[in-house]
């Protein structure tokens, strides 16, 4: 199951959707807005997406997980819009008969989502704003690392 929404995400409700008597392991990942990135104090984030393509790509990630790992149930939810510090932007819940596959599939999903899904993050920090992973972001990170 896939969900892209502007509403707050409820990780307990999402996790409950993948729980089943056949599954001995349930792993849930929460992506949360952190207050500091590369020595910058973050004020909030904004997420945007090309929703039809993002939904399609999330379905593909879920299908990849099922083909690579022994997982029974998957739920991926991503939030769009403005998120304050500590709010949840991503929930990936994976259920499997065994923990090893559940952990591996969950990590795989998070990595693939970042690589392939057209959801973009804009970081608002003290003194400015930047699209994350843009050339400007890389330049700012390089400047603060030195």
C-alpha cells in the first residue's frame, strides 16, 4: 500500500496495516525532520512531489522489495507540504516471516525512495533556504565542512 498526503502520518496506524499472524517480524522506519544539517540550524522543511509519478515509483519500490526479499506486507507513506522539526515525513512499514528480510527490505526501500521517487525537499534554515541535494546545497555543505 502506498500513500502520499499533506496530512500528518500516524506510524502506529500504518504499522498496524502490515501486521498479520503470518509475519514474525515487523520493521517500521520513521523519517523525521531534524533541527540541524551541515552546521545549519533548520527551521522547517517543505516537500513537493510530482504525485502521479511519485505514486508509480513508490509502487515500483514496493514490488522490488517483494521480489528481492521474503516480505509479505509493505506500506509506504510520504508526507508533502511544510513539516516542522521532529515531524514525520516518511513511514516505511515492512512485515515478513523473519526479521532479517524485514530489516533488509526496509533499508532497501528507504534507499530506493531517495534514489528514484520524485519527491523534493526544501530546507529552510537560519539565513536562507535551499533545495536539498541541489548544487547550492552541496556548495553550502562544502563551505560549512571546511
